[in-house]
């Protein structure tokens, strides 16, 4: 048997004691079905996340409404206190025309941010930030669901899923299985070997182009994993710079691409 990698961090064991034609069909079909199954699971997971975000958005909006009501109440209390203070001074003739010496503020008190209204405004700002973050997460989950649907259709449909497949070993050597259709896999594939499943298409010059039999990782990764992936890619780009921050010399490109 051999271990074949495909999709997004997926793999399966295949028996190589059969003709290459049968092995190619089995790898193509089983890999496609496995990818579709994984996409179905992620579809269910992200739909659940969408509902959680929508529920959270409603809750946070209600919290903002409550805070706004409390702020209005505090404003009314302050206005009423000011009115009573003004009325008290106007009723006491001894206080008319006299200015009271300002009382020294207690240490740590008297700051604008310490007032109930200011604290409520800070709480509202924090809640609005959470609402914005939740909206961003909701949008990403919806984008993932769209991408999942596109990939499910691609791998579910016999007419759109990859037609020709091949294997590449750990050294990057392609096995050209299409030229060995009647030969048994165990005659040229290493027992217990690890291989990457690839799709084979023709370019504009009629040359073979081998690309990994994979699915867009955006469909599978969580939002946190997306952030880690973006950071990893940014570090790789940064690490690819030469001296003085200049881009490193371009390496020779091959017709076989890796994840």
C-alpha cells in the first residue's frame, strides 16, 4: 500500500496491487468524495458559526440600547441636581452674590472619566467594538460558505472534477502513471511510500502542468487559523528578501507546484 496526500491536509491509504488505470480512478474518485465530505462538515460548522454571530449581534445591540437608556438617565439626574442646586441658591438670600470657595477634590476623584456617565460611555464604546468585530467574523463565515459551495460543486460533479491524476514522490519525481495504465502499481511505486496526488492539465504550449489535487484552504480553516496562515505567508515573503530588504533573486519555476 501507499499513503496519498490530497485536499487540505488529507490523506488515504491505497492498495497498489492493481493496474495503474484502476488505481488512478480509485484515487481520483475517493479523494474527490473525501473532499466533498470534509466540505459538508465545514459547511455545517460555519453555518452554526453564522447563527452564533447573528445571535451575538442581536444581544450586543440590545446591550447598547440598555446603555443608551442608562446614559440618558444619568444625564437627567445631573440636570436635576444642577436645577436643585440653582434653586437652593436663589431661595437663600445669604448665598446670593457670594461665591463659595472651591472645595479641594479628593485624591483620585473628580475626574471626568470617573463619572457614571463617562463609565457608561466607555462601556458603550467597548460594546460597539465587539459589534464591529462580530460583523467582521460574520462576513468571513459567509464568504467561507460561498467558497465551500463552489468547491463542493467542483468536486461533486463528474464533469468538473479533475480528469487526469498522477503521483509525485517525496523527491518531487512524477510517476507518469498514464503511460503505465496496464502495469501494476507495486512494480514502480514504493511500498508504504508517501505520495502527493496531483492533477495534470495542458498549458498553452501543450506541456503537462501538474498541480496538487487540493481544495482552497479558506474553506476549511477557522478564522484563527486564517490569521496564523496569513502570518506564516507574510513571514515567508519577508524571509524571501535579500540584503537591504530587496527581493531575493527569483528561483527557477517548474511546472509542478507545491502547497
